[in-house]
C-alpha cells in the first residue's frame, strides 16, 4: 500500500495527507481492450474471466476534478455489461470521449477501470475546485456532465454530454482511487459505514427519479405500484420509496426466498413470477394471458389495478406492464436487462390514456435529495453481501447470474467492514437493526 493510503488509514489530518505524494500506480478492477471478442460464440460469458484486479497507472488530475481514495464500491449491472463487452464494448465510449481532446483524451486507454459507485475520502482537489477539499467524506454520483452545456442546468440527464462514470468513462470506482469531477460529489451520510454508503447512489437515485422526482412518475399517497424484480438493486430501493411515500408496493420476484425478502422490505403483496407463467420469449398471445393472470392476482391482493409499474427488466415484462397498469397509469422504465426490443399491444396504451416514461440515472439535485432520505432514515441500504476488491469478479458473477438480492458491496481501501461512521448517535437514533434488511435474510 502506498504512503498516502497508509496515512489515510492511520487517521492523518488533511494537512498531513497533502504532504504525501499521489502514487504513480494504484490497484483497480479493470477490463482490457485486448479481451474484446473473447466471448464471441460463447454461451456463458463469465465475467470472472474478463475482470482483472491489478495495478494501473495514475492519471493526471484535471482542474475541475478530485482524486478520491475509495473506501468501498459496489456491483451494478453496468459492471456486467462492461465485462461481457455487451451490448457493445465500452472502449468505443472511451474513444468517442477522447476525441473531445484535452483531459478527455486520458480516457482512451487499453484498459478501463470499471465501477459506478463509490464512497471515500477526497485526497486531492484540482485547481478549479472550491467546494471540496482534502479530508472530505463523500459519495460519488454515477453521472459525469459538462456543466458548460446549457441543458445541464435544466436537467443534466437530458444534456448531450452526460456520461455514466466508470462505464462510459474511465477511472471508475472499483479501485483504491477514483478520478471524478467535483460536480459528482455529495457529502457522505455520516451514520453509514463505507460499504453501506458505497452501495447506494446509482440504483437508489435512479429509483428516486423514476418514482419521486418531478421527471418521473411522481407517486403519491395511496398509489399502488407494481415493482418488477422487487429484491434487486433497483427494485429493493423502489419498494422502500413507495412505502415511505405512502404508496402500496406490489413486488414480483423469482423465488420464495426472494418473496420473504420483498415482504421484509415492505411489499404489501408479493407475486412469484411462476404464478403468471413468465418464461421463454414473449409472444402477443402469451403477454395478454400473463397480463390477465397478473392483474387478477393484484386485484385479489390489493383490490385495484396498479397506478404505476416500475420496470427495468425489459423485453420479458414490458408488454405485461403496459397491459396491467390501470387506465391513465404510467409505466416507468430505466433499463432492459432481458432485451432492448420491447413489444406491446398499443391498443391498451392509447385507448386507455396510459403513459410510458423513460428515466436514466438521476441528476445531481435528485441524487442529493435521495441521499438526504438515507440521512433521515426513510430509506436504508440493501447490502446482501460484501466482497474484497480482489473478489470483484466473483461479486460481479453473482449479479450476472441473478444469485444475489439487493446490492453486493466491495471493500476497496477499507480494511474491513463497519468503518466510516462519524455520527454514531444518528445511527443509533435511526436504528442499526433497520439497516440492510436483506443481509439479515
């Protein structure tokens, strides 16, 4: 471990940290451009074969950037996409970004440090950074934006140059250090451990935008919300937000174990997808039958059709979502883990005045508001397991094969779990027993 890291872990002051040099190399989970094509014609694209953990060169810091010593990160599904080089190799994103020139050119390298979540400590700030400084405890937004672009100041998620950090950029969070724009930083919730704080922002803030924010479905007291994959990284946060907003969450899961977890999260009703015959490729006839079956179960359990359907599953479920949501209701989507080409019967959309709403990640204000909910104890982390940085491939494999619930955390520079709490009184007030409900299962 380098001297800067050793000083940080020994409790050095910001002044002392600034006296230690930034290392020339650091340890990171990364993928290699030389491996693109390794899974061509392979049925099981095992991410353990493509994710490497080792030393990479330290990049130069731009004036508007900070260097964060990453204490903990987590696995998101975009980590799986990166490591399988699908739907296209992320090195294409890096080359496109590099064409902008200047500091952007650094991102085009024969490797990519992956990971779109992080919690850690600022150890250097660029000359143009005034809000953040060495020693600050932060969590990192998953979105990088160009704050010189006018659209960014209305809603950065519709700006042309927003990028998913650690997926469409280099130098991501599954590493000892991460290079991020200062405009990505949010103060770390003081009552959370590093691994708890490092597992939230991408999925929690996406769920916030989809359900709570003014760009999303804007659920209200009494709304029935159907949540596909209710124990996944997105779904588990969605269930909590619906419950905290006074709504009625109805979860769809894939096993009885996950059904128990969904109830623990707050689902008022839980549907095992086997009950609706959700298997194989959807056809128009199957979709209508499955929708009728699901609608009957929901009405039996909660009395009405859902006002909102929360769908990130994609091709396998989207036609059912459009069918099952009530007249005037909204289907909100942020992804397509089972396929991007969706088919649905448009009669059930237009003749019933339904809406389809697309959401992608969240802007910085939405992320800050989401983080505030953690500080208030309205939303809890959903860790189900924590791995070391060396085990990043194994952790990503769990997500790839859907053998996880909630979020899988990764300790980066933190030597063990349970560190990073700077407000133990708040943790006690919120109740440590309420945190990570999935891990207890």
